[in-house]
C-alpha cells in the first residue's frame, strides 16, 4: 500500500509579509481521491497487519458523518476487504452522504444505541460483536492506534523543505503523535484541537508513551479554536473558509482543517510566532465532510 509523496504549496498574503512569516501547506488532501489525507496514513500499516493475520473483514466504529467510516468503506472496496461500520445512534430511513457512500462501497452498517456505544471497548460489547460478525480485524474509532502513528510518522520523511514548526488539526491525536515521533524532539509541533476541552494534551502524551516510550517537550495542543466543540461552526469560520478557498484554491472543511487554518492565521496576526518563522501546515484531507455538513444544513 504505497502512498504518493504529496506536494508542498506555499501560500502568500500581506499578513505573512508584514509579520515576516512563511506558510507552506503539505497537501495530503491530494494523496487519494477517496481515502484522502491522514486516513490513508492511519490505515496503511493496519491493512498490512490485517492481511498478515489472515483477516478478510475490517470492523470499525464512528458517527454518522465520520471521515473514518467513509475512508474504511473506501479502503475495503479498493483493497478487497469486507467492511462493517458500527454506527453510533439509531438508523435513519434516508442515509446522509457519508453513510450512503459507505453502503455503496459494500460496508455493512450496524447501528448501536448511544448508551451501548459508550461501552464499545468493554469486553461484553466486543464479545457480542464477535458472536454476531465472526472473525474480523478491529480498527478503533477515528483509526488511531500504534500502527496509525507509524503511518503518520512518514509525513516527516517526505518533507524536503526546511521549516521551523509543523501544524495539524487534532481529533483523536494519532496524526499529531506521528508528527511528534517522526521529528524525534527536533523543531516544533502545534496541534489545533477540533474538540472542546483540554484533555487531548494528556491523551497524546499517553499515546506517545505507548508507541515509543519517549517523552518530548517540543509540542503543544491549542484548544482555543474549536468554535464550540466537535462539528460546531460559527459564521466567521465559514466566511474564513470561503475566502481561503477563493484566495488559494485549496479546499477546506469546517471540522478540522478550517479550524486549523483559522487558528493559524489568527496566531500569526497576534505575533505568536517569531519573525522569520517558516510554518508547515499539514492539510489532513477529510473533504468528504463538506457533503455531510451541507446535508445537515438542508434538514
């Protein structure tokens, strides 16, 4: 499962010139038409492990608008795996674009009530899934595990331009952990949380310790640009995204990448970065989320 080396694009505006900052964008949204961005990286070594263990079925978890569910359905169709998506909440007669795509790729959608879903990692719930679906390779919600971190590490090996700090959106922390581990204490890493609260810093620390037993002091999670929490948006975020896309011809979505770039521009304006800093912003894809967002607005 070979990933293409995605391009790096520099973006310019008067704010950057005024502050003496360079911004480069690592375009991982261009690595695959379906399994785009960090999802491709997270799944790469998990698929290799599933094949090595002789599995033919992937089972995973997610909400009704999950990028991860979308990606696993696509990867199953592309690489010949049966897929099962355990979806949080009740079934709806009309499928949203994410679930409609997943079903079109052959994914079996299994709905789980929210109370049980909160206990999805408990042995009793997992045994019931095994009884119902038999032998499968399980991918965690969001796709983050040690093999996902390994895949995300490879971003660093692909970057052939110098930079001082690399940024990425943060949901489950797998991509951020991969960047931190890949840099091995060098340069700086800044994550922009899409979730309300300050718990992600701790979760990333634990993930890194599990993956490499190393501790690093060159990174931080910023939790000031979540716009109310996961999947929450506000008019100024949407306005920023539309202007960004018109200016740079780089598509964004409002759940992850839009919040990261909004926060990045705001921090540059507030002199958070020293003059002369070169920033590498990782575009983590997830653009299918725009269809789900538009669908929700139409309801």
